């Protein structure tokens, strides 16, 4: 090869290399700048798409600290002894602010989803958007059993909102993103993976079922914020109610939340599904008696007349093995499964009856309010005066029953059942229906000027 030919070949190689380098610089501008990888990824895109729909929730409420004239003694026995002699309003009044997060689920109508415990105290709720606009919010409805609440704000223009995802097909190990306001640090982003699904855990006063477990950091202030999948879709509502956990966060699955949201917006409360069954746990002796291959399911101990269960052909002695394919192994399981359904939802019960397994399909209803007076007497041994004009007045207590033995008598006024304030008979009946599956109910009773709490066991 001549020198001229070699020079031409060399120049062509140089030109080819430079043109290739130019293409790389266009496709990957970070090359040559000490940054060999693109910084924008799916997480960045998801956060930028969703962050404007995440809000800060602040609740300003008043507390009153009792002042004892004997406080200088610094002895709690004095406070305990003298508290009954001084008006509870006697003392200093303070204002406190609690913080939480929320997410706009309907920007056209101004609906915001958050945790119930974020707004559990009475006070002024303020919503702060990502662009620092502030609105006073109205509480549309609260459901402590699911730890969800819906708020409403009035804005002149449509607000940004989030796309709903699907929490039915979660993948263990898939990447998730949590956004919220932990400790007041607004729009904080953390990432992690789904550690487990369908988790149940107990807090101080209740058991929560079917939660998403994640290792994404969820701290006080994150409560009510969104848990996103890698596409920026809402798959859960973060909750920080599991105190003391490190590296463990929980979120309410969005599919579970959807039904609750609909009920809270439409009715201001959750209307629980009713199929008309009383059940009990199944022990080994009962499993042998009913010839069940292994100890599983719950035994039907009673079927309400004129109920969906009776109409579908269920009977006392049948055993419920699963609801829509999900196993039932205890009363708690049964109640948790049923809470995933609303009025008019159809469900399939897999049962063991007369030595064989079969499926029964039925449609859930709302518990008939007309049955509530009898329900209250059966469960609590209590009748109230339906004509009373000043609150919920006790009309009769069952002789020899718990309330009679405790000293409750005719004329006492019921002010509260669990978290439910009762001002008229229909409120009381709704509360009894709502808490009928619990082992006990807490009453706030008033006699003349004295108020006191009692825990009333539920007679199953």
C-alpha cells in the first residue's frame, strides 16, 4: 500500500471515530462530563408527576391544662384527689398543631384522602398545596376502623390529582415510593420495596388487617401520604400508627380504600356489608363432629331470618372455609374479609356442609335499621326511649345483666359509644350496628351532672 493510500485510510478511520463520538455525545450528553449515566429515571419521573397532588395537613386544636391550687406540692395524689372538686374548664388554655399528609384524589371536586388519625382531634384543618396555597378544609367523613378520612376544599380552579393504581397484583420486592411531610419536612420522598402484602397488626385499641408492608421510611407526618408504584400510580395510603417499628412501614391498599372513599363521600360514614350470619371459631372437637378433614374455617352458629345468608340456603352448622377464594381460619379473618365488601357487592362463600364442599353466591346488604332495637337488647341488654327529646335516654336494662349489675338505670343518658357521639336514638342504633362484631363497647354515660365511662361486653 502506498503512503498516500495509508494516509487516506488513516483519515477515514479518524473521521469515523469522531462521527461516532459525536453521536454518543448527542445520545448521552453526560459522557465526557464525568457523569456516565443519565440521572433521570422512573422514580424521578413518578415523583415529578405526582408531587403537586401531595398536600400538607395541619390541624390546630385547643387543649386545657388543669391548674391545681396545690400544684406546688408536685404530688400526683393531690391532683387525683382534688380533680373532682374543680371544674375541668379551670386552667390554662393552649393551642397545639399536629401535622400530616394527604393526597388529592379528585381535583375537579376538591376531595383529599388522608388517615383518620391525622384529623381525629377537633380543630381547624388547613391544607397547604405544593405551591403554598392554603385552604381551610371540611371533614367529609372519617372511618377509624380503616384509618381513612376524606376532606374537601373549595378552590377556584381544578386541582392536580393522582392516578389510581391497582393493589390486587402487588409484587413482593417491587419498587415503591412514599411521599409526605415527616416531622414537618414537606414533600419528602423515600423509596423502598414491598416487603409483604395482607399484613395484620395490632395497635393499642384495634387490629388492622390486609395492609401493605414496606421498608420505605414512613415517619410521623408521613401519615396520609401516597405510596406509589414505579409508574407513579397510587397503590396505598401510608400510615405511621405502628409505633416503635424501624425499617417497617405500613400502607392501606388503595383497592380497599376505594369502597370506603365512596361511602364517606356519599354518606359521611362507611356502610358495612351485612349477610346475616353469626359465626364462632372452630376447635378440634367441632371439626371432628362436623367431619371436616382438617381444622379450618369458622362455624355458622346463627342465621338471621330474612337475610341474604338465609335466602342463599346457609344453615346453622355449616362451616365457612373461604370468601372469594381467600381462606378463613378465625372470626377475625371472617370479619376482616367481610369488611372488604360494600352494600350490593356479590361474594362467594366456600362452605363445608353435610360432608362436602360447595360454593354459595350471595349479595350483601346494609344491616336493617329496623332490627337495631332488638340487636341492642340482645347484645347489650339495653332499651332506649325512642321518644326522648334530650339525647339517648335509657328506658330499660335487662334484669341480672351486666348493665344492671354495674348500676346503670332508667333515665341515664348515653353520650358516646366508642368514638361515635350519639345525640339521638338513630345515632345510638347506628353505633350498635357498626360495633356489633366487637367483643365490647365503651359507653360514656351521664347521670345528672356526672359523666363516666364503662366498658360493656357484647353478648354473642
